[in-house]
C-alpha cells in the first residue's frame, strides 16, 4: 500500500515546485552539439558534381607545385603555394568581393572545338603582388606598405603583367594530361566592376590559392567561367569515351583493312641460294657451266614475299610442277636461334 503524505510534506512539495527546486535538482541532460550545415540554394542548384570539383582540385594541386618552383626561381626566395578551396559560386559573388582599386587579369582560353568562351580571371592580393614587384626591383619584398586601397602606378602595372604571365603559362601544362588548352594573356583590368565579359549570374568555379613568399603571405584566386568549364569537361568526356573504344576501333580497322587488301596480287619468290662471282667468271660463263651455291642438297630455301624474307621451305614437286613446302617463318627461326 502506498505511503500517505502528511500535510507538512504536501506543503514542502508545493513550495519546491513553485521555487523551481525540482528543476534544479533534476539531472541536466547533456547538450547535443549542433552540426553546422551549409545552406543549399534550391533556386540555383549546383552545376558541377563533387567528382568534377575534385578533379579541378587535383589539377590545381599540380599547378601549386609548379607555381612554387616558378616563384622560387623568379624571385630567389622560398615560396609555398597551396590550394585552400575549390568553390562553385555566381560571378557576382566573386566580383562583389573585389575592391574598385583591385586589378584583375583576363586570360583567353582556346579549346579544341574552337568555340568562343568567356575568359578566365586571375586576381592576386595587392599585398602579395606588391612584394613581388618590390623584389623584382631589387628590394626585399617586406618594406613596401600596401593595403586594400592601394593603387598601382603605370610602371607597376607593366611589372604586374610581366609577373602574371609566368603564372598564366603554367595553366596549359597542368591541363595537358586532360585536354589541350591554348592559353593567351589578354590584358589587365584596373576596375573589376567595369568588366562585363562574364554575366553576373553565370556559374563560376573559384580556385582559391594561398601563396607565401618568405615573410609575406597573400591570396590568389582563379575564376573559371561555367561556359568555359562545361566545354572543357565535354571534351574530356568525349576523349575518355574514345579511349575506351580505342581497342575495339583498332581491331575493327584492322579487319576492314585486311578485307580491302585480301584480293591484292603479291609476288612470291623462292631463292635457292646465293653465290659471289668475279666479273671475269661472269664474263666467261657458257651454257652448261655449273655454279656452286654453297648450300647442302637438302637444305631449306628462302621464300620472299614482295622482296621481304618471310618463310623457309623445302623444294619439291607438286602435280609435276616444282613447288615449295613451307617449314617455318623466318622471324620465328631467328627467335629460336637467339634463345639457343
């Protein structure tokens, strides 16, 4: 039978409920750590799969290694380049992140199908480019004060273009394992907001690189328009498709060629032997003379097809006509001699 509470116990219980003692005495449940999830915009779904972005990261990881060596040799300073992220965005998101004083580099890319595509866009942080220009002019690369509002002079813009050409030239080499790109420097744009070569709503892929030159560190961004990237991926997919069919295609081509030349006429010659005679002996040859071929009587003779030795055979008679019985191929005979 359950215990009956007294009036004092009932009052104490009511007081504890009113004061919140019950809640404080209750064991606290462990708080669950909420995972941070990136919001997905269903109005503008992603255009490229993770495999495509992973391939781009692999390509530009190779770009980073080559660029590190290029910067080491160009500026004589220990440099390190690494890919920070590969992200799909809209072009207006990329352009809005730039300042009016930033300088972007336009790069025309020609594909194998000769299609017309918007250019790639290269952007280097002013702090990093200022250090590069300072070292090119003989400085240490650390004495130049550069902020986000820095404006390049005409001489610095010429040096900017000269430096960026080295980094652009690498692009063709790192893409060579996938497809052939004709990469050409187009020029520099001093006001990114004035550039209208890429639609503001076009999907682009941004490759974000971190470059460290000695004590100076900065970012470099490569913007690849979606139209250009789709054309590149289409060519790569076609190349893979043809590569998979390559073996069958070669086999079919061989059968077609053999079918076409099957009825061709070819000269076949049996050579009994060879002998060397002086000009005087040849001059004095007469009917009935015997020429020694320096071969045993039952030795094999060579069978030539269109002047090339193919078989060894035995001389004999077939239907009262002289004939040659093929014993072996000359190539196989040579291989056996080598093995012995």
